[in-house]
């Protein structure tokens, strides 16, 4: 599993906000292939019970 460290100056680019706060990754959560689509899918899957409330 490749874990690529994200530069502290770039962490805001992969941050996400939920009712409990704003969070960002310090390492890439997955590989670089289809990163944007994969990230969106993971976030929707993870927070599907909280979305729309």
C-alpha cells in the first residue's frame, strides 16, 4: 500500500467539512489513479447516513 505524504501547504486541498469539523489528510488515502473520483465515492459512501440531514 503506497502512502504518499501530502505537503502541509497542500493539505487544505483535500480537506472535507462535516458538521463535527473540518478535516484533512496528511497522507494520500489511496493511489493516484482516478484519485478525484475515488475520493468522492469514498466520502459519499462513508457519510451516506449523514448526508441530507
